[in-house]
């Protein structure tokens, strides 16, 4: 039997089909948690592979996290399937970059909906169960760009800064029920999201990172797994960078 630090825990990870979300789901499962992996379409093969490799239950659900009715229905189903929920990781996110004068209304709204509104919707959808349990760990994925700003990302930086506001506020509201709420703020991580920026820009960023390389999704996943564990039960309302020293 898997005897990791999350053995027996029930976790939900949004945007878990690839990149940072997949690394987080894998790390939570490696530490013994049963995991519901959410993405825009069902990924049964991926869930079956993780289940058999790691010896825990991993189930895939399709869920557009920006849509309120969908989130309510899917989370109700997940909590019924797993029996409860101990851990929520709000990871799903998109970019629709553009300079201020060229950014379309729909690109601003889509990024706010998927990166910020989703965190509110998914957190609300687990709060009743966690409050009843008088325990739970919620980890939100923000970004270094929420703190520093980034040309071409008015929508994204605003959404990720909003995630910090939600994190601090929800941490205050839920602390009395034994629930922690924290955020991680990744720097430049090697995923499909950053691959589309092209080799030249990636190399320029890498040269500015004190640790001398882009981060790997696993670098973020290790921190998230710790914040989702009882070893972190006295940590709440914190925003923790995983950025190779970029923001230090
Ligand atoms: P990615 O594009 O590789 O993966 C994003 C995931 O979110 C995918 O699984 C996708 O299916 C899912 N997703 C997108 N829209 C969704 C929706 N409406 N409903 C459900 N799922 C949806 O991106 P990534 O680089 O792995 O980023 C993961 C998170 O980390 C995002 O919140 C991103 O903003 C954040 N982040 C990434 C970096 C980086 O450098 N890659 C840096 C800071 C923060």
C-alpha cells in the first residue's frame, strides 16, 4: 500500500491533462491521494495510466471551470464518487496575450473567467464539504506576473493578481474551520503554455533566472503537494514563489 504523506486523502486538480496540472496530479497520487483530474475533455487513458502506475484511484472528469452550472454539477458528482474532498488545486489557466491597445474585450473576459472566476467557483463548490470536515487544503496557482506585471498580459496579470486577493480572503474566511488556502506563484515553467512563446524569448528569460534554467512542472508540484499536506497545516494565506530566484 502507498504510504505517502497524502495516503487516504481525496484531491481535485483542475487543468490536469498536461503541464503543471498533470505534474501536480501525479505528485499527489504518488503521495497516496486519490485524485479527480479535471480538464476540458475526458482523459480516460491518462487516468487509467496514473491509477495503475501509482496504485491509487485516479478518475478523469470533463469540466469547463469557467462555467458556474458545470462546476456545480461536476463537483457534486466528484464529491459523491470520492465520498469527500480534502484537497483542491485550482490550476486551470489560459493566456490570450496582447498589448493594451490591441487587446479585444473577449480576450480580457476569457482570461478573467478561466483564471480567476474559476477559482471562486471551484473553491465555493468544495467549501461546504471541507467546512463540515473541519479540515481541508486549497492551493491556487497564481503567477510571478501578478506581482511584477508583464507587457502584453493585462488580462492575465490582473486575473492572477485577483487569485492572490481571493487566496488571502478565503484563507481568512475558512481558517476557523481548519481549512488552509495558499497560492503558488510560478516563474517561467517549461510547458505548452510557454513553448508557444518561441525559442528566442525562452532563452532570454532563462538568462535572467538566477538558478539559470526554466522551471519544470515537477518543481511546482513538489511545493503544491507540501501545501496540500498536514505538514503545512499552520501555513495559510501565503503566496509562495517557485521561480528560480527571479523574483527574489
Ligand atoms: P497548459 O496550457 O500546459 O495547461 C493548462 C491546463 O488547463 C490544460 O490542462 C487545459 O486543458 C486546462 N484548461 C484550460 N482552460 C480550461 C477550462 N476552461 N476548464 C478546465 N480546464 C482548462 O499550462 P501550464 O503552463 O501547465 O499552466 C498551468 C497553470 O500554471 C495555469 O494557471 C498558468 O497560468 C499557471 N502558470 C504557468 C506558468 C508557466 O510558466 N507555464 C507560470 C506561472 C503560472
